[in-house]
């Protein structure tokens, strides 16, 4: 187990008591819990872990890295270790409200890890399979790790919602796209075929809303029922980020294993 930091450091943490408290809570229990969550989330790809090493079923190993409480926010976005991905606890089931400053649980991604799970689209296209979305719309999504199966389950739940609610989910704005995230330069989860953007007409995005403001004003039109359906099946929602993207959902079941109880 890693030691608890004496204090939270870095301006992005000083600006958020919630983020600071979550980081301390993470440090207090860091170690096997997070690696166990990876094994549980991706059993077809990961066989276990040996100390700090992730052991894949093909026999390869990957160092999960370390937690550095002083690592600045910008570096976390561009150079996260595997364990850094867990440093902010994703608030599954919590009230849909404005996140604390720079509270972006799930935006810290280790590119090498997800390229190992799904493949690097810059070298070869991921294994994508068709998924039927609400209203018969056809989408392509990653076969690996059961991602497409879980997206189909989400579609079935949303299809049962009242029309006034489910219209926020269809038509979609896309799934697979071999591209990087604008402000990080790292591959998007769309590049692995493991993310979906729902109806853009009901979307709010932090870069659209800033308009020179010092702090990002929070905007959201995505219904709670749609967010809940995705979270029940292993997807995290971009609307829970300070740098929000409310049409965006990505398959990250390891983070939901870490989520606090719903309130």
C-alpha cells in the first residue's frame, strides 16, 4: 500500500476540496484494489497481477506505474500511469450536478493500456461489430471486452424509456473514430471503438460554453434516466467532468467498480 500524502499539492488540487479528499482516499487504499478492478473488468484480456505488474492472457506484462500526488493536471491528461486512472473516484449514481474544479474522473487515460486492450487504430483498425441502436440505427462498436454486448444492453433499456426522454439518445453523433482528444493529443476512447456520442442536439461541451470565462459554466440537458442506463452497463459519462462533454459515454467498467454507493 502506498503512503497517504501529507497534503494535496498542485494548483488544480488546491482549487478543489472534493478532488483533494478523493485523492487522499485513493492513496489510503491504493494497491491491489485498483488492479483487482482491472482484472474484474477485463477478464478476457487480463489474467491477474503480480505486484505492480498487470499480467495479460497473452503472457505480456505492463507496469501499472505509481501515484505521484504532485503530478500536475495537464501532465495527468497527457502522461497518466495505469494507476493514475483511478485517482479520482467516478461518482456513479450520484446527483447530476456541476463537478468541482478540474474534477474529471476518467479523463486520465494510459494510452498504452487501452491500445493493448483494443489495438492501436493508427496501426490496425479495432475489431468492430454492428450494434442496433434505438430506432434501428446501426453502429459499429468494439467486440473486445464485451463492449458491444454492453452497448446493446444500454440500447434495450433506453428503448423502453418514454419518447420525450429517449430522444436525447438518438440519432447518435458517432462511435468509432481514429482520432486524438483535442486538448491532450492522446487517443480518444472513440479510437478504440469503445465510446459513443449520443444526440448532439441535447449536448453541451465545455469548449463551446467557456466563451472567455475564467471558470467553465456547467450546462447539461442529458436526462438522468439515460445516464443511469449507461452506468448500469459499465459506461462512464462525460457530463460528470468539470471539462464536460454531455453527449459522450465510454466503456470503462473498471472505474464503476470503484464507484461510491448511489445516493
